[in-house]
């Protein structure tokens, strides 16, 4: 029964990861790769050309897949800053012995007031 309640509470937090900037912030270019296994970038663009923020389509260790100008590329995770947005709602909370056992990350005690 508790597992069923927890399963209902988990979808309350939905992350929408986006690339919001190059890292470090002083970087003016962004290297684009054909695949995470590529040793050399297929293209280097100015950060202003990237159309930030970019929605992350897929993840591989150390890389993120994004679409730029209608084409899919991979960027190194160490070279970009990610925004991990979380939204919370005031749905049911699973209780065990009268104590909260599940929560929505980022939702404080006053989030639903």
C-alpha cells in the first residue's frame, strides 16, 4: 500500500534539463560533436549562435545531445552549464506512523500556501 502511494507522489517532481550557458562563463565558443565517441568536434560555433537555452534530448556519460539549427549534436558536459528545473505540486504525501516519508524536491513547507 505504501509503495502505491509513493508511486503516485513521485511524478509530482518533473525535471526539464536545459543547457543555459557555456562553462566557464567567459567561453565564447561551443564545440559540437557528431557522437559522444567522437574525438574531434565536427563544428565549433559562437555561444551566441547556439540559441540558448537548449533542451537536452539525450544523455551519455560526459555528453548531452541537443538540436541546433535543426541538426542533432553532442556537447561535452564539462563545457556547459545545466539548469535542472523542478516543479512541485501539492499532491498527496505518503505517511508512515504519522511522519512524512515522501517529498517533492525544492518544495518547502510553505510552497503550497
